């Protein structure tokens, strides 16, 4: 009797699994982003382009999707004053500042909840992402006035540091930036006749590197993308 019941349960589970398969889909998307570095104030524009691979279960209200996207982000540090005192009495007053841009490949994985209203299907995605920076150009600049003592006089000048050079003694805030990132991601989208529009939000939580050695909220990213869903199976 137990074997019969077990076989019936197995047959039911196999039948349910077969019925649950609703097919795969591939959705190329492209759009724009607005990125804010936490603590720096302003928003910076960017782009987002890639594709999501989705799998829809039955009932149709739940699925899963994973994607691969290119996106960029960064921020600037405004000029702030510095002062250097030298043993010969020279005093240098300066201003320092710079900017950084990271070009990322991101892999988001999300649960996809959806429901249909007439001819429009709504989507709510919740999940996490991991990303790797394939390029991180940055620059650091300064300028100032040097007061030479005891003779009065001034001399103007400037110098710069660039990410493509490595300075073992450099302690600028953008040096040794971590190339790996991860965080939380969510999106809300509408689908009409296979055309998809998604509004998304990402919160970066990854350790940024030597200059900012901590795990916490680093970037807020808003995105708006448009794509087309290609159904790969039934």
C-alpha cells in the first residue's frame, strides 16, 4: 500500500513538474541610468544594455530571470583645500579633487512575480546582483600657490595622477579600487505584445577597496530600459 501511494505521489509530482513548465524567454534591453554616490549628493547619468534570460512557471504569476548587462557609474570629489609646511619655511596652499568612472558587467538574478490586467502583464522582480569592473579610469588633480620664505614670492603649478599609472606611495582616494561589486536589485515592468519596459533600482553594497574599506550602501542606481521578449519555448 505504501509503495502504491509513493508511486502515485511520484507520478503526481512528475505530472505537476511537466505542467509547471511554461517555457523560456530572452529579453534584450537597453536604457539609461541615474547614479548617486552615497554621501556626495548629485546624480550622474549612465547607460545600461544587455539581456535577461527568463523562465516562467505555471501558475503564470511566478518565474525567475538572470541577465548579463553592461553599465557604468562614478562620481567626482570637489576641490578641497590642502596645506603643506616644509622645513625651509615654504608653505604650499593647494586645492585637490578628482573623479572616477567604473565600467561594469553585471549579473542580476531575480524572482519574477507577474500578473495580467487585460492585455498588459505587470512584472515585479526582486533579487541580487554581482558585478565586475572591466575598466576603472580615474584622475586626481591639484593646483596651488607656494609661498617661499624669507623672500616674498609666489609660484603657480599643478600635478595630476591617473589610474593607468601605479604609484606605490600614492594614497589618493581612488587608488586600489575594488573591481568586484554586489548588491540588491528590484524592478517593476510592464509587458505589452512582447514589448517590455522596466524601471529598476539597485543598491550597491560591495567593499570598494583601500580608500573605502567597508561593506555598506555605496551607490543608488535608478534605471529605465526598453526591450523585446523572444519566447524560446512553450
